[in-house]
C-alpha cells in the first residue's frame, strides 16, 4: 500500500524516530499507526545501550505538585536534540518521572532508576527510560530533581513554575504562612517562583542576606576594597565603600532583597511582608552545573 509523506511525518513527530525508520515501520505494519509504533519500539530496544554514551545536552524541565500544595517536584530530563525534547512522547516521560518522584521520594537519580514504576507493574524507572531510548533513538538521562515536602503540622504551600514555551528553566518554592487563603497563598507562591525564574541580572542564591556565608561576604568586601583603592579613593573611606557595595550584592543574589520583577520599586521581601515567608527554593536551568537553592 502507499504510505504518504503526511503519515510518515505524523509518526516522526509522535515518536522522534528517523524519517526512514518511520516509513519502514509503516510499510511493515501495512500503514497501521499503532502497529508501526510497536515495530519502532521493538527494533530500537537492541540499540538502546549503544546510545547511552552519547551526549544528552538538550531536554526539558518538568514539575508536579501534589497533596494540595503540600509537596512538589521539579525534574530535569535530558535528551540529545530540541526536536525530541518537544515531542509528546518525551514530554510524557518527563511528566511520568516528575509524578513518580513526587509520590516515591527517591534519594537521587540512581535510586530513582531502581524503583518500580507504578505506571507499569514489573518495570523499573530505569527500564522505562531504556524503552524510551529505544523508541525515540536518542540517549535520555534523568539528570537531577528536587523534591519539597512540608513538615508535619507546617502551614504553607509548595508551588512550581516552568518558564514557557521551551521549559528550559524551572523553579520550585515553598512558602510558610500561619493563616492565609489557600488560593491566594498558592498564587503568591507562583508569583515568587516566576520571579526566581526570570530574575535579572542574576538568579538568587540565598533567601535572605543573613544566609550569605561569612567567607563569601569577606571575599566580596576584599574585591570592593581593591576596586576602591585602585580608583584612588582615600584609605579612610575604602571600607565604607565596600560596605555600601554589599547592598548591591544583596540586591542581586538574595531573593528577599531583589526588586520584584512585576513591581521593580518593591522588593520581594516587601511583597511578602505580613503574608508569607520563603522557606526554600530551587532553580534549574537546563544544562547548568547545579541548581541555585536555599533552605
């Protein structure tokens, strides 16, 4: 039977497999789309191990919030190309992994791979990923994840924000509040997460300025002192200049001191005053060395 280019294109978009592989599978399946998907999966399983060493530099960040905001997860799952990262099959995998981490709280990606996958009894998460590698024909790596769960008896909310449309930046945040409208608190947490995702010129590293380690502050002061001295400032004012410069550091790297992205004349701390406190947050940017996090 004749296999149209449109049908081949549709199968490629759904699976991420190569054009010729899709066409061959459709021919073998007599044009039946579901059977062609199965053929692609079977043929790919044997080759999956060969792809494990290939660089997975693209991918997507996903999230899952459970128990009415009492717990939440963000995950980074890598693949090789942006094309595959956008496919429904890969996005479904990211969603499944985020939901699994939220429900099962693995210690790290290695422990995650060994856990039974609830969606398909008799299969581990690692085996699920291997099947996807075989089906999609790109290496796939669950690179990292973060999971927040509120302590027993704590009042607050966990929220996530994934920056659209590419899902290359994601944030998880936990707010604490003694008493507040649940919907309003969730909206506020989402606003804070969105701010952390979009903050410029740099992402926050700490919640509050009191959390900046002493050695970091001393290093920054030394830099500011050296800059002031090099510009010819009198020795008596070098320390004052360094102290003043620290305010700029706090405003860049401490979340509560940053100008709120929607109202730059208001700091995040002022936005939250009397409403909630930031207990912790984590920010993932696809491919970065490590996420920014505070607790």
